[in-house]
């Protein structure tokens, strides 16, 4: 559609119009990217921070990192956290979207209102509320579980890594489900009723209709939304960082983002931190490639 | 044959729907509820479910501290500056992309998509170093600079859709009637774009207002904190946390965001699936 637009005549005008945006992005993202690559090949620690010139050390940072079992542990932890969160979010989000079609109208409006509010909550505010809900001494969750007959009096949720990540998962899923549910529900409303009915007349049961008619129709949306969840959940920072401040061992709960922060801003090891960041960027590019391809395909089709 | 399972399906859907509603809404409700409770009600093993005896003391406490007022000012300055610059830059870029065909157009669009996928953690180390060199750490301008780069790609992407949504034929018609191309654009297309600009601006506001990670990196000094930073430090100092005050603070931060979000949400859903932004 946009390409129906005019002007094939050569004119510098579009370039002039792009200039401010390109300049801003080049300054705030492009230059740091270059600088980061440089930094990752340098020995840049606290001494350099206090004025000593950095020394070139080639791939030493990368070699140190690749041979450091801790980096691999953090990477695997990040990937596992990302995949579990994305999977749980997708399962609940898609499930809700499918169920929404069968709810009474009042209930559906109720669900949508709740999801919209959860979606709108600022990340940091949600985090403080969830911390309060999971509070060791006066948290409602411990109270309710104890009332239900389990002994959760004074249970410290953030102390052990596994329990820490459980809490983080609850929070991340709570915040992410609305986007998935709304997007998938919007896609479902586009699925032709006639096709579903035709399948029903042909004797297809509810599950068969779901598998052979409904899900294939919304497959592209499911793919893009799922991919976005993976990308977003790989880079959780705020949730982990704030929960770490509230308790729990930093070393046992670091994911890639918080690791880079603690290494660089926290520990002054800028060269090493830059190398981990480059590693994370590479990981993101690998995960993002299919998303960009899907979006471009959509873009071309809409032209 | 299909009747019986249909009914049970509907009942299951309704029951699960109510449960989903409760889980989604409970933290929001609990935040507001706790913000009205007195200290002895908060520090009680048995929770108070409805704030009957509640008052505004927690809110008074929040407003009484300099830190909150400071952080509020900081957040407002950074947010306003970010949006003003991002909207202006994005608007002209969106016009270029959707009203012209030129060499490099497609690469620009691809770059926008790729940039949106870059995690802030992937670059904040060198952004920190850069701002340090430029002497812009702990400044409104420094933080706004990185925020502009954060919201710009999505803003261009969304505005592009709005610009393309105004048919070029309208401009052509105006030009036939004697307007210059620039006049046609500003008299015909621009007014039609106003709602799109507002929606996109509000969305940028929400992002900048909520942002935590870059603020943490750039604003290292206590007196230069934005609201999310202020809120996060509220909880970590000691274990005798003032939950009533924190919930009042959280509610205050959340209110503008929730209101704005509800206003623009419908408009932006399409943009979200094609744009990709998350806090």
C-alpha cells in the first residue's frame, strides 16, 4: 500500500527527512555498538576506569569467557528460563484465547478487563506488588497456602534458586499472558465460522476442529507471538534484578542481563562485560532472524 | 450428539474465565487495597481484605519525602524530552518511508526491525562508557538520548502505518486544486494524522515512564533517580519494609500509565504485533 506512493524522481528530500532519526540512532546505538566491539578486545578494568590507557589483548576476553564454566551456566540458565517462560505463557495465553470464544459475554468482558489491567501495570510496580504478595512474614500467598492446610508460615520464597525462579516465572507469565491472549483472540475472530461449521457438519469433533481447522488458520500469528516471547524472555532484566535485591543469592540467580550488569557497571570489568554483551547480541540475532523474516514477508505481502 | 460436550465446554470456559480474571486482577487490587492500610493492619498475619478503616496516610508519607517529588520531576523531564524529540524525528522519517520510494528504503525498514529486537543489556555497557566520556551520566539529556533510541524505532514503525493510512489521492486532489506538495501535506494529511501522533506519543510516554534498566545504568546518583528507580530502592534497604508506603508509591506510578494505556490500547494492538515492545 505504502509503495503505491508517488515520486520516483530522484530527490534528496527523503534522505533529509530520515537524517534526524538516523543520526540519533547512530549516536545512541551505532557508536556504542562499535565501541563495545572495541572494548571487548581490550583489557578494560578498574585501573583503566581510573585513567590508565586500555591495552589490546585480542580475543583474550572471549577465551576467558568461553573457558569459564560460570558463563555457560548463566547461558544455559537464561535459555532454560526463557524457554520455560515462553512455553508457559503461550500455553496459558493461547488456552485463554481459545476459551474466550466459548465464554458467556459477561465473563469474557470480565476476563478482558482483568487482562488489560495486568497488561497496563508498570513493570516495577508489578514487581513490588508481587514481592509483597510473596512476602515471607505477611504475604498473602503464604497466608492462603497455610489456610489451605500447607505449612507455609514464614516461608522464604526467594532464598533458594529454584524457588526464586518460580516466583520470577509467575511474575513474568502474569505480565506476558495478556499480550498473547489478546493477539491470539484477535486472530481467532478472523477465522471463518463457515469453515468451522463445515467441519462440524462433516462430523469433526471439537478437538479435531481445533487441530485441523482453527490452529492451522492462526499458525502465522502463533509463530510470531511465540518467537516474540522467546526473544523477550531471553532478556528479562528488571524482574531478576529487583528480585535479587530483595533476597536470594546473586551468583546462583544471575541471568545473562544481570550478569553483564554486575560484571561491568557493578564490578568495573568493562572489557569482559562487553564480551558477554556481544555474546548475548549474537544469541539474540540467531533467535531474531526468523522473526525478521516473517515480518518482512508480511511487509512485502501488504505492499 | 454435539450438544452435551458443548454445554460442558461452556461451563468449563466460564469457570476458568472467572479464575483467570481473579488471578489477573488480584495483584492490582492488592496494590490499591494495601495502599490504604495502616501499619498494624499490614503487619498482621491475617490479611485485611477490604480497607474499611483505611486512610490516605501512606500517600501523605510518600508525598512528604523529597525523594518522591524529586523522582517525579526527573521522570517528567526525561519523559517529556524523550517524547518531544522522538515524535519529531519519527514523524519526518515516517513521511519519508511511506510517501517516497528511494534507494535504501527497504534497508532502513529492516534496520528498524532489527534494532527493536536488540536487548538493552546488549548495549548498556558501552552506552554507559559513551555517556561517561560525554559527561552526560546522571543528566536528563544523557538518559533522554538513550531513551530516544529506545522508542524511536517503534515510533517510526507505527507512524509509518498511520501516514500510509491517509490516501495519497487526497493530497493529489489538493495539488490539482493548486496547493504545493508541502501545502497539500500540511493542510490535508497532517490534520488526519493527529490521532496517530497522539496515540504513538502516549505509547512512547508509557515506555519511557516505566523504563528501569537504562535508568539504573545511567542515573547512578541517588538525587537523579527516576520514579521506577525510586520505587525499586524502596524495597531493598532493609527487611522491615514499609509495604503500605510502597503500595501507595506503586499506585501513584501506575495510575497515569494505566489510564493512558486503556485509552490507546485498541489503537496500538495492531502495531504491537508488528512492532514489538515490552518493558
